[in-house]
C-alpha cells in the first residue's frame, strides 16, 4: 500500500471568480434580511384573523 499526495492546481479567471464569490456572499447575507419583521407582521395578521373569527363565532 502506497501513501501519497495528489496536488490539484486550478486556474481560474480572477475577475469572473471574484464576481461569483461576491454574488454568492451577497445572496447568503441577504437570505435572512427582514425575516424578523416579516415574521412579526405575519403573526399579527394571523392573530387578528383568529380574533375576528372568534368574535364572529361568539355572535352567531
């Protein structure tokens, strides 16, 4: 059994590679942007709907 190492050299066009890294980084950073505010808004909307439905049920 032989022990060894393999080295792989990649040649990339730096301008394209750097642009793709920046775009990927931006996507990851923006993934959770405003998530808390959207959650709060959705929660309030759904609780308001539940309250209104309960009021209508009580009146029936």
